[in-house]
C-alpha cells in the first residue's frame, strides 16, 4: 500500500464516510421495498403506495434505534472490556507520551483507560471530544518501550483524528439492525410466535410466506453490509498505521510494537463487536489459501502485512 500524507488519508476517509452513511439507509429502503414487492399481490402501484406510507415508520424506528445505540456505545464498550480510568498519578509515562503527541498536532487530549490483562492491545472509542478515549491494556504498557508505546498511542490518536471511531460505530449500529431483523425472522420461522402466528401458510401474503421473504432479504442485506463494514475496518487500520508514522516520524517503532503484539493480543470481552476497535484482531499470521479467503471476513488486515508495510516506509 502506497504511503500518503495524513491529510490525504483524512480526506479519503471522509469521502468513505459519506458513501457509508448513504449506503446503509439505502440498503434498509431496498430491503423494505423488496419485502413489499415479494409479498403484496395487488400490483406494482399498490406496492409503491405501501412503500411510501411505510417510509415514515421505517425512518422513525431506525432513528430511535440509531440514537440509543450510538450514544450509549462508549459506555457499553467500557462495560464489555472492564476498562477503568487511568489516573495520571498511576502512570505519568502514558500521560506524558499522549500529551506530547496531542500538543504536536493541536488536538485535545482524550481520556485514558486501562484494562488489567497480560494481553497486548489498545483501542480508541468515543463520538466527540467529550467522550473520545484511548484504552490500553496493562500488558502493552508494561511490555513496550517508550518509542513502541508512543507508536501505539499515535495509531489510536489517528483513529480519532480520522473520524474512524465514529465511522465504525455507525457501521456497527446499522449492521446490528440487519442482524436483529435476521434473528427475529429466523426465530419466527422456527416457532411462529412473533409475526405469523397460526396463519403462517395462507398464501403469498400470509405469515409464513412473509417471514420467509423477510428472512431471505435480511440474509442478503446482512451479508453485504458485513462485507462492506469489514473492508472499511481493514482499510482504516492501514490509514491509522500511516497516521501514526506521520505523528511520530518513526515507522519502525510501530512495526516493532506490532511484532510484540502479534499472537498476544486476545482480550476476553462480552461484546464481539468491541474487537473491531482493537489495535489487533487478526489472530496472528495467515498465509494459506483458506486463510486468505477468511481474511475477506476479518476485521483487521494480517498483522504481518501491516508490519511489512511499516518496515518499507522511508
């Protein structure tokens, strides 16, 4: 991957954000229209009329879901990882490294949290300057040198500067909507307790047919939304790596940090989506054909590939 300046990366990331914010609502509307098209037998005019009447309810439901999930996400992350505030008196080293990096680019210092674990990992979270935070494991603080830890902190600060944190939360919220619809449709198809009831087999518009259509549409949209989200998640890691080099002027320090992190990054969490925020969630090296296929469904690029790119930066 070609190394470009931080401002270019931010511009590209903002462009991706616009497409992302447009793509997910469009996918929801496509899903609603597809369900009506395949379940309403009165013709395309009736389908279009029902679609227009349904839109306000769809927007309100999605808006409420999005608002609740978006603004409670930071708290959910802390609860899922058992992160605790990192006090300056307990680790001046981390505070000094973070403050120096923030002052060098004129940004407000985020809050600092720590997870007591031997695992080596870190992540950034938050939706605005009041909630932006960087969380480090005690293992990564203890095991890395000052230069290596500075590279890791710079990586997480780059996520904040590039608006990656908010972008990822948006993708998680929208994919979660498709996931919930898929789960409800599947459960109803098995047990018939949510929508269809006892009228599951009464024609095209009956409960059974309706739920089957909802299930199939939800599967397709969930699959494509996941692919898009994961591809974006992987690309943001490359950009944050480059942003860290831009901040520290030391590509080898972050490369060395990732070498130490590799194979030692697993953190137990009650929320799998939190892992998408981590410095590393690649699961170690992967060079086989099947591992290459699985990388398409990975939240992070292979860590050895990231290391290779960093070591080739001049």
